[in-house]
């Protein structure tokens, strides 16, 4: 025992020394953890976890990181990733109730399944190779089938429709990928405290996956240092957005449910992650400005904000910030401990109703037509309530008020789209392309080689009530080995992305903030975008369960074909006739049979064929035939009897 | 077949030369043998075909759940009394509304819509036009998109459907399940309200469960305009909306513009109706599955409903049957014979237990007959038919409670059981990863839990039509011989062209059949209001005058033409039989049941048809009997006659001129539903029947 202790002590020394060196050399590495909670109008609660990890530019080529995950930095260096985003999502974002015009929704409302896009810092010719390698690396890292994006039929290179203008951008999505804890665990491994401490300790798997929507996102971007010889820094942003329904006991339907962190997640926060520079919890309440005064200078006013007739907060916020339409309560969880865990709770006292700000147009997409041959895809844009408010902002040069909408859509190759059938209806009136279509970029698909892509920019009048776009397609045929195991489910068309290039969402806080990465990202203007539903196209599928029948039929056809072909090639009818004519006598069938039998026993060819002739019976019902039939029938009956009667 | 004939002829030639016979190949031998003995074989095969049809109920197999993912009844029902009270409340509110108001406007729709949105569903209203199906000859087999949008619509009559969608909490929204409850929003109806109660009970549950992976759409259709049309209108809007402006949107105070919502590909649909009072002690559940042109939903869907209804909820499940067959004595005798044979077989070998009791046989064949008839008619038996046009598996469930509609005490239990049945079914469908594909699509039902698959019922048809090519070949040979004898000119002995005259006649009559098939469309275009009877008279006169014109124009076509112009009747019959064979085989691919019933009529008629004059001349009992038989068969084979007889079988006797009207209405319904049976009657049955008539009155 003593020996063990003795051997431990120098090791501890060494370790602390190394840690000190590490701290010294990588002082710039920063990690922060934040959690934003937001009650939603439809009695649900949104929890948005935000972790940011910054590695500043350094000379050491990122080999010795203290906090920053090594896997990610190696990824960035190996594949020269400039910017990348990977998201795993389950459930649908409800644009009507959960908002579509705030930075939170425009950044975190993601399509179902896996979405990956990346910008590379390599020559144009190597972008595809880098992308393929990246998908394989990520696939291993996150235990997901991201490697299916490697195939050139599943990704596309958007030019301007995606929002990021770069020719080195690649985009792909896997709508059918099932998202589960096996994807969350590697994601958590990238955090310095994993889910053992700090805010991430709240991520109780059952409560996270019980939610109505959850989307885990990993966004990384490199920051150029600008100095010669110095590498680039990396910013890794990891977010998890969960929408949870708090369990309520009250049956009153118009009352918002009260909740606390422990009731939502079944866990409490017991102190921050010690490696984090800042760990904050925010509570955002929307639509609560009408009846409150403009400034919050006095202590009483501030107190009123978090403990009033409408609702109660179980903890006193450290700060309260106002935004144009919402209130933000800030809590610092550093003070919490084992004895006094941080368990924020919100208790509603009065029924309250508000609505979230929505994107200018609500997009939905559906399939048209029936049958296994043709169909059409339609995208329907409907005006939302918040449209009037926004419409004044975008005046074109000739004084017309317009809304710009970008549509970006990938078509798998088996959806053979006829781009000339594109029809656009605005307010139920068919419009010509030149009237509303400002820009369009089409890259047609190639069978089994590449997917098709459609990018278009619509310019709609501000007072538009609805717009519909339809485009026809033919369903392609896949080769038998290209069908997935569950082919009868149908095939997915990935979500279309609708973005509004002239609308930007941001929260404008009225005061300067401390350096909170989450809030500063909210403050930046972000493009308003929304994803449509994934579509399911039933394709013609062969009956996979009948290989036996196919084999039988094929074999029969082969046998018949070759049999008759050989007969035709081998037999000479004329010769046979002459031969028969030249023949004088006939010999008895039995004798012939015997001679054949003896020949067979001896192993020689039949002797003296000239003296033999095939027996030509005058009647079909010869004794031989009857005998044969009876023999076969008897055998069959016996077989039937003995095989069934056990 | 042609090569066989040639082989036979070659063989004959050689035997005439006196050279030693060559033994032909066995398959050729068999062919020659069959052709040579065709009368015997045709009788044997036809009888076997009819027998095979009669023993089908014996061969029915028990249904089983083929798709493992369905797992019906494996989950515990989550329905609570709270859900049931929601349903009861809705029914009570609707009843109160009817007590206080006269039916006008869209108040009831709004009431239902309010209930739906209170449960957390997305609600919308859809307006539609009651007119839908218009006959157009060119749109016969085209898809459901052919509903033409009427330009000048009036707001006088339009229906309003209500639909609510529950989004699956964690689902991806790619698929959905549709529940349909028809309800008459103007006149109400106590039993119909119960169906709303059941569905609302279920909807209340589904709005809060977490296991949903497919969205649920509850559609309350306006059954004022029939059951089918509102559903079809909703489906059209769902799958092929018109983005153009519609006048309909402006009608009424309800603004429905741009509110239509969708929920992905429809995986399955259930139509629920509560109708009348059960005659039995238990609540009765009737399953209707036949869609247009004899298409059936996947058998698994019926199996799931049947399993849950029988083993979990204790409903008495039934499918339609021909009631008049249940009391028919001849069928009973056949059943008893089969029972006796089955018993005898079991004494020989205990494993041979194919025999079923005579009562079961009777039930089974009555159900089978109804199943065959509904499929052959090609008209959907309920609103579920509209879904089949979009490749959606759907069935109609008609529940008849055993209590009167105003019994409060029983209502609770009834809602609970009905909703549990639907819950279990939806849960099973919800489990499905792929669409229904495992089980059968081609089958006939002999009871809710017994079916006959395509492999078995094809045998009866194959046996029935098997004699046709044999008889055609033998008649051709016979006809050729006769022609060779009658004409001495060797240039006319080109054997291979002997059928050409007959083929001309057959073709002309088929063309006539095609024109007659199209005639109703033009008769409908005749201005002015005409009763069905007048229209049928118009049709009949036009058709018969066309027939006379055909006979007059094309020489040799008519049975009344002189002997020298006329073709040999044997060759004509041979070509007729070939045409009938091709027609029947084609029809069996499109709609098997039609082909089966058609073969039952057409095959004996074609086989028995022979000139009546020689028979009368010869005065032999055998030939007289044959002539009599063929005349009787021809009389029955006339479509109008067969219609009257089948009407009589179903217990509705029609006589006289009203028959024409009835027949017209029936045909009108056939083409309105785009039934291929209509085409079959016009283009296969009628020409073949006319040709048989020609043969009957042939001058030879």
C-alpha cells in the first residue's frame, strides 16, 4: 500500500505540472455553457443547450489542446474544413406555434434526420474528395450512417440558394436516419465535462427523447488569424434544442403549465462545469411587454418582473434584459452546489396567451397525382399574420414592395423532374416565369450518377396571400440491387429549404451584454429560413418475396428453349424418314428394351442399330403407355400416402 | 395451336401416302388427341370448371396475419372514461343542436370543428360540388384526375367537409392514416351521430398518445351528397388540387381559401358507419372491401379488423352474402353431398379433412357469390372505393348496435368497444414501416375469416375456358375439310386463308359492339330530358338498325344471306370461339370475377351454338335437344335477359318495359363508376352473343 502511495505522489506532481503547462500554452481556449429556456404558446417548453468551444490560432498546429476536442481539430486540419454544420433531428418544428422569425428557430429548426453541409478550403477539384472523406470520418465519429452521403447521388453543390455563397459548399441530407442516444453520446464526448457536470448534466436521455422535437447540432467554423505562419482558430458550437411538454396535473386547458428544471428533465444542476468560462441559464418570456414600464432601474421594478401577478420564478434572476418583444432573465449557476442545487421553476398564476413571430410566408410541400407512373411536387407558400408587419421593409427600386423567397431543393435521380413543367401560381392566378421568378438555377440529375438540384428566387408582391409552385416528375426504375431493405415503404425526397434573403432575424437587446456567446449569436443577423416536410414517394417495387417463382419459371423457360433448339439443330427429319422407309421389319418393343438394357449394362453403345427401329404404335393407348401411366400414378399415390400419413 | 394443326395435317398426308407413320412428339400427340376428342373433353372440362367453382368454399383457407409488424391486439388499450365522455358530449351537443335548430348552414360542421381543435387538432373545412362522375368514353381507364372542374358553378348546392389532423408528436409527417365518418349535416340521424361519437372518443385519445408515428386525419364528410362523392372530392383536393381560382370558395360565409392541410402519403383509411339496429344478440360489424373494378384492399387490413373485432371486442363480424342462396335447396343438396364425401374421405385417411358441414358450405357459397358479384360489378361497395384509386388500402366498417340510438346506458359501452377496435387497428397500421404488401390483393372471401387466394380460384376459370381452343381447332379442321369437299377449284384450296371470311364477320360484329358501347355517351348528349326507359329504347333501336346496316353492307355477314356467299359455319364458330377465348382471357386479367361469370355464360353458349336448320331437318332427338339447349342458352346469354334473371335471383322481379329502364340505369351506373364490366359486355359479350345468333340461324 505504502509503495503504491509512494509511486502515486510523483505522478500527481507531474500531472499538475503538465496541466499548468497546458494552461499556459493554450490560454486562449475557451469553453462556455448556456441554457435557454422558453415557454411556448402551445403549453410546451423549449430548452436550448448551447456549448461553445473556441480554439484560438496557434503555432502548435493544434496538437496539444487542453479543452478543445482533438477529434474535431484533426478533422478540420485533415479535410481543410472551413465551415461545417451537422445536425441530427427528430420530430417536426412547428412553425406556427414555436416561431419562425427569431434566430433560435431560423438556426435550430432543422429537417428530420441528418443534415450536413460543409465548405472546404481546398482547390475546386478536391472538394468532392474531401467531402467523401469527411462523411466517412463523421460517420465513424457520430455512429450514424453519414457515409451514405458519400455517393454522388445524395449530395449537391448549391451555388446561391442555400444562403452561403461559395462554390466549395456541399450539402446533403438523410431524411430516414433514426436519431437516438447513440448519436448523442459521441456528441457529448466532445464536451469537456461530458454530461457529468454543469448544464449538460441535465440531459437525461428519457426526458430528452420523450420530447416533441429534438435537434442536436454541431457547427464549426475556422477563424483566420491573419498572421503569417499562424494556423487558423476553430470555433465549435454545439447546440441541443428540445421541446418538452411539462407534465401537468391541472385539467384547466387555458392555463399554461408550471414547470421546473427537475420536473422537465428529472435532474437538477449542481454547479457549473469547472472548465467552463461562463455557465448561464436564460429564461426568455415572449410577448410580455405591453403592461410593463420602460426602464428597470429600480430594484422594485426588477422584482416585479420576476414575481408578479402573472407568474412566479422560483429563483431571483441575476439580471433582466429587455428585448423588443420579450424579456430575458439571466441566471448564473456558479453559485449552486450539491446542498443548494439550481432548480429554476416557473409557476403561472393567470392564464396567459401570446403568439410567436412567424416567418413572412409559411411553406408546405406535398405530392400530387396518383399511381406508380407520374406525379408532381407542389410547394405552397401561405402568408402568415406577421407578414403585414414585415412587408414595409423591402421596397424595390421601382417602389414596389416585394418579398424575396429562395427555394432550394434536391431531387434524387429516381425522381425525374421535368423542369419545363414548372408552374407558379400567385393568389390563384397563374404567372409567367418572368413575372415572379427572379433567378433560377437548375442542375438536372443523371441516372444513377448525380442528383438533381433546383434553386430559384421568387419575388412576390408583399400583399400576396398564397403562392404555389408545382413541378411534374416521372418515377424512375431502380435496379433490383439498388432497393433498400424496406423498399415498400417508399423513397424519401429530402426537405426543401425556403429562405428569405431580405429578411433577417435577430434579437436587439437594448443594452450592451457581457460576452455571452449565445446572446451574441442571437444578436447577429441571421437569415430567416424554414425547411419543408420530407416527402415519401412510393415507387414500383418488385415482389422480393417470390424469388422461388422466378427461378422456377426461368428454369422452365430455359429448359424448353434449349430442348427445342437442340432438337431443331440435331434432328434431320428427311434422313429419319428415309431411314424409316428403308427399314423392313419391326421388332418387338420388349426385345428392343432388353437389348438396350444389356447395352447399358455392358456400357457400350447400342449394337446394330440397323436391326432396330423405334416402336411406332398405332394407338395412343398402347399397353406400354398405360403401364407407364399406372406406374407413375401408383408411385404418386404411394408417395402421397406415405408422406402425409405419419 | 397453328403449328399443332399443321402437324396433324402433315401426318394425315403421310398416312394417305401409305408411308410408315412417324411417331410425333408427345406434346403434339397430346394436342392431337385433345383436338380429336374435343366434344368429350369440352364437356368434361366445362363440368370440371363448374364443379371447381362449387367446391371453392371447401378449399377456402383460414386467414392469418401475414405482416409481422402489425401485431394486432398486442398492446393494451389506453382508452379511458374521459375519452368516452368526450365522445358522448359531442353526440349530446349535436342532438341538442338538432332539437333547437333547423338544419341549415354550417353550424354542425363548426361544432365538430370546435371539438376537434379543442382536442389539439388542426381543423379545416372543405367545400365541394356534389356532381362528380361524368361519363366520357376516353376517360374510361384514366386515373381519378379526370374530374373536370365545372366552370360555371352555382352556390345553390355544395357540401362542406370537416377534417382534423393530429400530428404525430415525434413522427416525421411522411405518412398518415385517414378515418372517415359520413354524416348528414342537414338532416342529422341518430345512428350516424353515434359514429361521430366513436371517432371523437378515439380522436380524444389519439391527441394525447405518444406512440403515433403517422399523422391521423379525421374526415367528417357531408353525406347529404352520398357517401362516395364527398370522400372522392376530398381525395381529389388532397392529391391533385387546382391552384386556379375557384368560384366555390366564395359561396357561403365560410372562408375556406388556402386552409386545406395535408399530412403526407395516406397509408390506410377506415370508413366508419353506424347503421340500423343489429338483428343479433351481439353488435354486428359488417366489413365492405370491394373497390372499383374488383380491386380489393390488402387482406391483412381485413384480418386485423376481423381479429380485433372477434377476439378482443366481441363483435359479430360478417361480410355481405346473397341471402336468397341461403334458402336454395339445390345448393343445400350439393353441400350435403360434399359433406358426405368429406366424411367418406376422412374414414379412408384421417388427414383428409376437407369436408365441411353443409350449413357452413351454404354460408360460404352465399358469401362467395356475393363477393364474386360485387367484384364483377366493378362498383365500389362504399366510400372506401375512392381511396383505392390512389392506391390506398381502405375498408368500410358498418357497425349495427344492438340497442336503440337513444339508450344512454348502452352508449358508453358501445363507444368504448367501437373506439377500442379502431384504436387497435390504427395502432397496428401505425406499427407498419412499409405500406401493406405482404398479404393478398387478389382473393375472394367466403367468410370474414376465410379466403380463397388467386391460385385456387383461377383453376375454375382455367378449366372453363380450356375447351375453347380445343374446340376451335377441331372445328377449324372440320370446316376446312367441308370447304375442300364443296369447292373443286384447287386455287381456293389455300388452307391458311379459309378463316379470313369468318374473321371479317367476327371483326365487323366486334366493331359494331364497340360502337354500341359508345352509343350511350351520344344518347346522353341528346338535348332534352329523357327517362331511362326512353333512352334504353333509343339505344336499342339505334343498335338494332346498326346491326341491320352491318348485315346489309357486308356480304356474307348476315345469317340470312344465300348459301354461296355465307361462310362455313364451322369456321365461323371456330373464329368466334377464338375471339371469345381471347376476350375472356384479357378480361380475367382486368377483373377476374367478371371473366368468371362471363365465362359461365359465354362458354356453354359458344360451345353449344350450331345451326338450327339442319337439326330441324334431321328430326333426330339428339340434334333437336342440342338446338333447344343452344336456344335456351342464347336467350339467357342476352345481357338484358341475364340482368332480369339475376334481378329475379336477388328477389326483385322486373317485367315489361320497365326492364329497359332498369337496365339502362344499371349500365349508367356501370360506366359512371368506370367499371370494366361495361366494356366487357359491350365489346366481348355482345359481339360473341350476336355471332352465336348468326351461327344458330346459319343457312347451312
